[in-house]
C-alpha cells in the first residue's frame, strides 16, 4: 500500500493525510461533474468508443 511505503520512507502522517484528502476531494468533484453533465446522445455515442 502506498501509505505504508510513504511512512517507511519517513513521510509524516499529516502530509499523507493531506494528500489523501486532496485526492478524495478531486475524485468526488470529478464524479459530481460527470453526474451533472448531460447524457451522451445515443445516436452518436458509438463514435467515441474504441472497438
């Protein structure tokens, strides 16, 4: 686990916690934006798929 490796390297808990908090906030913000965005037009959605 990354946290364990960072601790073993001497990184402080406060730094690890801050990075984790920032990452969680970024993921939550991106998810909220994606859910708020309009749905793709089914007629053209296949244009964006890699098959």
